[in-house]
């Protein structure tokens, strides 16, 4: 229908942007003005969407986790506690932002901004719909990894500049985790890039749409590993060890208050939204849904998937216990990285066979999917067994005496002490 091609066709917001660009050129403006104006509109739109989503999901997260824990959750500020997030935001704005005397003031003030900006910049390469991407880089995946690694510097600056031993310990703990799990992220995304043959996020979405398959169905091991590594990267429970309240007060941002702490809090939410967007784009078909994007706006499909992935992070926070530092680091270096090495070798071999033999995608991709699922399950079970998990040697015996509390005893096949 011709009416659907007008600027108010909300299936594609690019129509409105294009109409605005044409209008600005008709007014006699230079050629660069429409691009600057459309870019500013896109940035403001993304920022407003992030702020509204954060306020809403703060309430949703508290209510959902309250339900999981058999608690009520926020229910006093506004109807059903809906204004609790607004009240918290006002409280952070009005609180005094204290800066201790012994801090490195420049680094202390710069760290919240340095950790906040990358969480927003990542959205520049995430396509919300067909043509709805702020910067369609041909190295979008590499850009995501590079921008995400900036958090390491910001975290260290916050812990060091605070001149607080708890903040410094929390920062170093977080840096160790970030470096370890960034490697897992790189290998997980590398397997996707090898199969598709492009680092442009739009190309990866188009590949999934053209082959009528989501990437996680072909590469389940990379999908799960990327989610686990993402939990560590955005400092979400059960991997929020840098701010384990029972050990390190608030970790690397212990000395921050007021709006400075608000930047850290908002950056965590923004980074989680960005991570969810990358997961949807690379593993869940992006804005496409097997032809439904022809009738439903692609950006609505994308945002719905993003919220669904974000709910998984809420679910993990409300149900999984916090891990110890040694457990989390060992899981990366002794378990995930080895599996990722095998994953890349297998995907590389499959891609080579596919391209050399020129098999039909509709035939070869389901075969690859079955092979990779069986391989993923087998590798996880086999490698866990090799590390000693699930064997009688690691079956713990509960302490029976008061003096034994805090100790762990293991029983083997030959009895105690074997």
C-alpha cells in the first residue's frame, strides 16, 4: 500500500529520518547538516529509551526477585511501588557527592564518566532494525570488544584513586575477572565471525535471516559461554565479586556517593542492555523473526528479544548464589577457555568443508547444528569429569560436630580419607 511508504510508516523509522533529511536539504542547508541532525536525533532517542528502560526494569527486577524470594518488593512509593525508581534517582541527585582528601581527585572524578560512556557507545553499532544503526561499521564485533575493554581501565582508576584498600582490592579482583572472561568473549564471537565471514553486525543478522536459523541453534556452546562471560563483564550476580558486600563493602566504588555512584549504577544497567542487544543481534536473529518483520516493526521485535534476554539476567541474579573468586577464575581458565579452543577448531573445520564442497545451506546447517549440540554436551560432561567434578572424590560430607563447621570432608569409594 502506498500509504505505508510514507514517513509515518513506523515499521521503519528510517522513513522519517529520510524525510527529515530531504526537508533540510530543501531549506538550502549544506550536505553534512542532515547527517549531523539525524545522528543527534538517534543519540537522543537511544539515551531516552535507555533511561526509561532502566527506571522500568529497576522496578521489574525488584518485584520479580521479591517474588522469587517470597518477598513483597517495592510497594510504597506510588501505586504498587512504581515510582520507587524515580525516588531513587531523585535521592542520588540530591545526595552530597563526597570526595575524600587523600583521593586522586582527577582520576576519582573521571572514573564514573569513563565507565559510563562505553556502555552507551556500544549502541552505535547495534542495529535496531533494517537500516536503523547509528554507525554501520564493517568491524562492529571488534568495536564492541574494544569498547568493552575500556571498563578495565575505568575500574582500576576508580579503585586506585579512592585511596582505599577495600576499593583497590575490589578493583584488582574485577580486573582479573574482566581480563579472563574477555578472552572467553573473544573466542565465542570469533566462532560466529568465522561461520558468517563478516564482522558487520548487520551482515550477521542478514545471514541468520537468509538461512532461517538463529546462531545459537548452530553454536550452543559459544552462546552459553558468551552469556556467562557477559555476566562477569557487566558485574552482575552471581559474578559481582568486585562489590561483594559481605567481603569488600561496595568494591571499587566504595568511596563514591551521590551522582558519582549513580553513574556506576546506571552504567551497569546500560552495559547489561548493550550485552543483551549484542546477544540478540549475533545469536537470536536481531530484528528479524521469520518474516514477521514485514508486518511488525523490526525495532519492536528487537527490543522484545532484548527484554527477554535481560530477564534471564534477572533470573540468574535471583536464583544463583555468588561464586568465590577462585571458583570463577578457575571456571574461566580451566574450563571455558579449553572448550572455546575446541569450539573454534570445529567451527573452522565445518566452515572449510562447507565452502570447499559448496553444500546447500538448508542441508548442511542442520547437520552442523546437531553435531555442535552433541559435541557441546559431550565436551562439558567429559571435561568436567576430567577435572574431577561429579565423582565420589568430590562428594562433600556434611559436618556433624560443632568443631567441624566450616570444614569439608571427602569420601572416596574406599571410605573416609580415600
